[in-house]
């Protein structure tokens, strides 16, 4: 069976061809502002219109891949890098590893 590119990355990261859960290296998302259009439960992949921008309430494929990779590699250290500023708080939604919301923080969810 043919593996997705994301599955290939996880198998490579694990070294032994595993699922990536043991990988504890660094994943650097350069130009991470390109993942700003992430919407939890907001339609699966392909929320891009003809200009590559997210349709209302749908995630772009890039945003979904960035979030999925973070979730598939739970022990990885994540580096977010971008020279482009984000003008809307919702644009940070894909940055799940910041530690600003979620279990053990003052904000249990992003919303």
C-alpha cells in the first residue's frame, strides 16, 4: 500500500520505521504563517479556494498537515518561525505546542 508523505515523514523520524511516537528531535516550521488557516473540525483538507486561501470555516491543507504532524509526533520539539506577523489571534490556533491553552493551562481550549 502507498503511504502518504506525512506517514513517510513519521516513519523516517522514528528511525526504526515506527509511527513517529518515539521521535524527540526538532521539527522546525519555517514560514509557519502559511498554516494560519486551521479550524478544528472545520472540514477536512481541501478548504483551499483557487487562490490557495482557506474557504470560510475550512482549514487549508497546509494547516491540517502542520497540526497533524504535531499530533503524530507527540515528543518532538516544535519550532515556529516566521517573519510575517499574524494579525488575528485565531491565526495562532495551529501552534498547539506553545503551551498557552490545553490540559494543565489556564485555558482548557483555544476558544
